[in-house]
């Protein structure tokens, strides 16, 4: 559970131009319009792109939950882990490595988080599919909306979406200057600083350039207590040390063609805490010549002595997770359809070391769990434009390539073994 926080400081400046759509929404309903459709009772329109085109969420024939950016904070959704408590049929948890995550939708999920086992629930950021669940954003900020699509989505989203798809849509550059900065502080020495700046860069002769820069820094102390006094022990399990920077540039070549360039980098040093139930086989821990003294602070030889947030790990447990994402999205409004091209590249480095035996003895030394991944994707779409015809069509092509390398192991020293040749 995230610690409670208190607002430290906040300042924002916002300049908004009213759109024609917003102006038309303020017009009084005609006399022939039924009362149920008047603005006093009508539900506000929420536009989503679940079917690769902008539509009112109430007109999308998909089981979908759409949460607008303004509602994220009011509902207490500060990161991906909170979505599972707000969205029906969605569950989220840590994988067996502690670094990978497991997403489950309508009961469809997979504990196989190795490079050979991808999540059956797709995770997309601004139309780019990210293969590894280590890419999940722990700090939602400057988000336009989140779309959670339940059920198979392979027709529109390609591979690995048999359980559903989760789409993160960030706020885009604006043609007016906007900016915001805020900070929070709370218990466990938690501190968060966030901010963005958006506005025009150049405009003239039907050509314009707009930009947006977003940054987040978040940290807090560990929620768990390591009682080990070993000089190699670490005491920051469950802590957070994270930052993210995202830059976007939108180029309008005219009324019909625009290009959005995105580059983002994020880095987290968030070691996952774990507790081993070694009371089920305590012989290696409290037996032998060098066992843990019965009744000591590090004695967890019975289930009654187990404490979820207290343990003794004598081995250091550092963690590192870095993600870089680059994408370019081109939209071209043709007379009969909209052509879209999405080109993206992502690079991911993840590593973590864990105390292999989970005790205050040097029995098992965890080797670095290391995951190195990079991916390239290209998508072309041609979607019919809105018109008098009731028929809507969409044609597309998706290419995806990924290279994954993983190293996961540990060494057993044999320390305190009771069988022949202990320590061999």
C-alpha cells in the first residue's frame, strides 16, 4: 500500500482555447429533443480510440473501462498497481522473479515471465505495444486517459492480447502555453515532484510545431525491516527511487498531415522484498554446526514466528530497471480515409539480486537476475472517415520484432549442510 501523502507545494498555469465542439455543447436543446437527452441529464462524452479510431465510448461494441486523466487522482489511481482495484476483471501482481509483473484479465494470465512466455494481456503506450511487463508505469502522470479492453483483441492489437488490452494515452502538445508543477511529501520519507510544460514552438504559413515536456521523480523508504546485521546486508527492500522524463514534438504540415515524435526514458531502483517460508524445511537453517540460534531475532523456524514485513537477509539485494521508448506517429487525412503509421523502438534493461536462501546464513547466493530486451515495431492503418455511409472499415498491417536475453540463477554454497562433506 502506498504511504499517505500530504500536499507540499503546487503551482500551475493553464491557458485553454474553447473548441467548437465545447461551444456547441452549451447550446440549449431544441424543443423536439427529449428531456433525457438534455444537458441536465446527459452523460458527458468520453472519446476513446479502442477500435483505432476516435469514438464515443458508449458507441464502442467492446467491454471497456475508460478512465480520463482527471479522474485518475480523484480515484486514487497513482500507478498501474492501483488499476486492479478500480477496474473489473483486472488483477495485477509480481511475478516469480520479483522484477516481472503478472497481468490477469478475466482470469486469463500467465506466470511464465521468461522471454519465452509473454503476457496474454497487451500493454500499449500511445499505440506502441511493449512486450515486457517490466515496462509498466509505476507513476501515472500527465495522462489523457487509460482504456482497459476486456476479452480477445487480436484482430486490432495483434499477438498477446487474448485476455485483453490496456492502452495508456498520454497528453499531447498543445497550441497554447500550459504548465504545472506539484510536490507531495508523506510518511516513510515519501517525496514526489511532478511537472509538465507544453506550448507552441513555431507557427507560420500553415506549418506549426508544438512541444510538451513531462517529468516525474518519486521516492520513499522501504516498507519492510531487515534484521540482519551482516555487513553485506541491504535495508532498502520495498523502497522506491524512480524518475521519468518524456518529451513530445507535434509537427503540423498542414490541415491534413501531422507527425508526433515521442521520446521517453525512465529508471527505477526499486528492490522487491520477499520472505521465505523456510519453517517448512528448517534443518538447513537451525541445524548443523552454524545454524541460526533458536529464539534469536532471525529465527523463523515456525509459522507462528513468520512476519510478512520482517526478515533477515544477509545478502545485498539491489535492483535496476531502465526503459527507453522512441516513436513516431504520422496521420494523413485522405479524402476517403485516414492513413496512420506508427514506428517505434524500445530498449529495456532490468536486473535484481536476491538473497537466495532468505535467511541470515550464506547458504544460497543469488546471481544477478538480468533481462536485456529491445524491440522494433511498425504499424500501418487505413481507416474509413466518418460520413453518411453506415459502413465503417479498417485495414492494417503490424510488424513486430523483439530480442530477449535473460540470466537467472543462484549458487548454493552448501554452508551448514548436514549431509556428508558439508560445504563441498
